[in-house]
């Protein structure tokens, strides 16, 4: 009887310990993530940005620049634009900014090589829009490049980020 009791206590403690371990062992990245695509309200409001100051470096950003999601997951981009156009475009895992050619016509990047998803081009007159990547975009593990297809933002202000798919 005493032995059975001890065994039962051991089982209960063992299950409790597993319960504590499970979240750290099993928790991978979430299936979804949200990214602010453009932070155009920071810095000065005096155009032209490129000649006036360096505000564009703060405005034309992805926040956070890198997110991690599970295979098959999605990312929602909250596009916010006051200068030019923001258009998120996703390139296949392994693509780097150096691989991208600005092909145009101006003012767009429009490099079709390795492109896996194209979001809406949102002009400043519209201002905001949310875009969720379509199913199939992040089906393979790896590091995906996501850039702004508006060439001045990509080329002059490094407006791009990363999605790590695990
Ligand atoms: Cu942009």
C-alpha cells in the first residue's frame, strides 16, 4: 500500500514536471505575425525627404524588421504610407537584397525572379491598408526577403525585412 502511494505521488509529480517542460519544448513560432509596413509619421514632414534630412531612414521601415512564423503560416502587413507608395513583395527563401534588380518602369522594382507573393500598391492618397500573405507563400522553411516594391524606398532607404519560417 505504502509503495503504491509512493508510486502514485511519483506519477503525479512526473506529469506536473512534464506540464512545466512542455511549453518550452513544444513551443515553436506562431502561425501568424504582424508587421508595420511603413512608419511614415516619424521624423520631419518637410519634403523632399532625400534633400532635407535623413527622416526617410526612420519612415520607410518594417517594424519589426524580422518576424518568425511556422511553416505554412501567414504574415499580415499593416501598410502605412504618406510619401510615395508602399507595396510589400515577398521573395523566395534565400533571396538577399543584392539579388534584386530594379527593372521598373520607374518608380517600381518589379524584379520577377524568385517573387512568391505581391501585395497591393498603396499610394499616400489612400494611406493605410492591411494585407495578409496568401496561403502557400511560406510553405518551405528558410529566410524570406520582403521588400517595398517602390524603388526609392528599397534602393535609398533599405525598406525591406525578413520572415524566418521554421
Ligand atoms: Cu515603400
